[in-house]
C-alpha cells in the first residue's frame, strides 16, 4: 500500500492551548502502536539548539509518533566515538555532526542515507546543505569568518591583512589548525600571502602557516575552541578572532560591541548535518524527526534563535536587525566557500608545521 504524503505544510492549532501539529505529520495506527511512550535521544551541537528542539520539535514528535524526544549537547568528535563504540546498541536516534565527521560516519557505515521519499522536505533544501550526492543533509548554514570588537577598530576590517597590522597583531586571536575554523583562518592567511581569493588559497594552507610565522614573536593569543575567546572578544581583551559568526548571537543579545565581517578575500560556510544512526530499529521516527527539522516552519526559527541561515528555501524568517550581519543571506551563501575535507595525514602535517613555525 502506497503511503500518501500531504503537501500542505502549515501549523494548525487544534484548540486553545493545544499542542501544535502539522497536517503532514498526521498520526498512523502503526506509528502509535510501534513507538508510543518510548524515549528517543537526539544529539545537537549546543544548548541553544537544544532549547529550540525541546520547545518546538519535541511536541510535534509526540503528536506524530507518541514518543518522548530527549536531547543532548555533544561535540562531533565525542558523538562519532560513541557511535563507533556502541554500534550494536546506539544510544542516539539521530546525531548532529560537522560535515567532516558526517562523511566519516557515512564511510564507516554508521548512518543511513536520507532520501526525499522518507524525508519529503528534503526536496526544498538548498543544494549547499546537501552533501555526499544528497545522502547527508545539514539543518543550518553558518558563516565562518572574522568577528571583531567594534571598540577596538576605528575603521571596519576589510581584509585578513588588517588583523596582522603592527598595532593589532598582539590582540588578534589566532586559530590553530586543530579545528575546522582554524584551518579556515589559515586559508585566510594564505589568501593574504598569495594574493588569491580564499576559494583558491584554501588549497595551499602551508602558505598561510608560513605567512603567520613572521608574526611568531608578536602573536599574543592562539586558541583551539571558540568558547575560549568569545568572552575575551566581548570584553575587548582581543580585537578579533575567526569563528562561526552565529556564536555572536548571545553576545549581541547582551548588547556587546561585537560584529562580523566577510573580508575581501572571502569567507566560508559550514554545515551541521543531521544523520540517522544505523541500528536503532526506528527508521521512521528518525526520518520523521529530520523532516520536521527541515520543515519551513521550524527552519524559520533558526535565524533569529541561533544566527544561522535556514536551509529550506520555503522558510520565511524574520531576522532581527542585530543579527542581520551574522545570518548569511542567499547572496552571501552563493559567495562563500566550503573548506575541502582533509585526510588525517594532511591534518597531522599541517599541525606539525604550525607548531614548528608559529608555536612558541
């Protein structure tokens, strides 16, 4: 029997104070009998995303499947390690992984493919948010770029070269190549060194590290995780750093003097992929969760809630004025680059070179 999928995807309220529901998420006897009352865990990149899912997605999962959706913030590396160790009894129904980790999980056979047949909203997702021939999908698109403290700059940043000026270098935080943001930052340095746009310079990261080497004795801050430097940026202890621009959202809400800029050499976009974990025996629930996360109604919440762009082209988001510099527009997304995936040997080589040339 062919299952009919309704195309109308709008929220309705069944009665005052009642749980919101989507027509395309109608209950089925099978879903209710098979999954009702069960707890299912999904991992997310941070507590802000957790809050949104708990408030807006969990009720819809309860409506459709009768399940209790549980959430957990977890870094991609830790999540992937857990998936490997507990392969036969995976704790998470759907995991959120950065692109490189999602591709690795796919290669190791730890996740199922996402298809339009099982996830109808996938048909409306921007091509930039789909990778591995469309089998993996991201639920947000973020800008990875330079962010800065406005009180430390008399004129706006226009180039990566600006942060290496003699009067700025000591308080410009340098991202190490141990993270994706660090590699992207080094691509920015390579763009300055070679005079090429970042879309070309990202294939010569060694040039960026060698360029940074000339500032070895002047660099004051080298960081690995954004959480280490965001308070320093907000207070003005550092003048700039390279992170996901969406990390500014909570500081902008506090009226911190921070902003983001896309330098003339270019910047990057990054993905947070929703991957259905293989072996959960609840594929319908997993795909249903991903479909809800990709729906126009839920997608419209992400720009104002976390400062990232929606991936569903039909989502209509009301972006607050404060966040317009950190939420990428359609035009921004078209101009941004996606860092190529580097193998382990390349990563180790770059980190060794960085420690030798830049490290103290």
